[in-house]
């Protein structure tokens, strides 16, 4: 059984309670899964009174949505950093794809929650089309790589196709059926890069 936090071990600054609660929720989420999340458990992990979370979240659903929002923000930041670090516009898409896959690998429970909360609302997060969102940066990278920005419909379709392709790979990467392929191409990372190259849009620099 994991040790939970307390007020002495995890102090927070005045005015930062919402941040402390979200951080506590993420720790519980990754350690024990969404079933273990409750406002009482989060309060215990953050080292505050059981009533404290209700000053910021009316119920567990609202807390989960706040945590999911944090996940989308973090994924977006990873995509932006990958796009900026790429040597060429063509390689930016490959870098973005790998950043997405690494995020999903490193934050499995958070990643699942992000899509679960979106699926419940039958839509993507509201901020997905903001200029600094990950989705908008995928679209920007496609334009830089040669997509026609004047053909808005085709650009939207290309962005959706690119996002869905990498999301599908993130969902399927651990299938046992792929172990022989991974061994044949030189391991997990080489396997992911090879799949991205076969998507066509993603140019991944060989190491």
C-alpha cells in the first residue's frame, strides 16, 4: 500500500490549494488508478482537511476534469517543444509524433483520463483549438511541412488524420503481437520511428 502525503510532508503556500489538490490527484491517479480518486483521498494526500477540496471542486467529476485539463496542457507543451527542436519542418512532425508517444508512455493513467473525460463530453477539450494548443501546433507543423493553408478543409482532415494515427499507435504499441517486429527493427524506439515513417506525414530522422 502506498504512503499518502500529510500537511508536514507536503506543505502548500497560501492561495495554492487548487494546485496542491491537482498535484495530489495526479499522484494518486498514476499510483492507484482513477478508482482510488476521491475528494477525501485527495485531501488526505495533499495534507488538508476533508472539507478543503470543496472550496475548489464541487465533486469528483470536476476534479477529474481539472486533472485532465492539466494533461492536455502538458501534452501541448511537449508537442510545442518537439516542434521547435526539430531541425527541419519535415522532421517536426516526426518529433511531434515521438513526443506524443513518450507522453502517453510516461503518463498512462493521466493519458487515459484525458480521453475518458473528453469521450464523456463527446468533444475534444475546449482549448484544443487555441493557438498554443498541441492540436494547433500539429496543424502549424503540417503547414510548415508543405500543407496548403488555403485549403482549410483538407488541412483540418490532415490534422485529424495525423492525430488519430499517433493516438492509435499509442494505444497499440504494447500489443504482444508486435514483439517480433520490434526485435527485427532494433527495439521499441526504432519500432515507433519506423511506424511513424510509414504514416507518410511523419519524417523521423534516423539515428
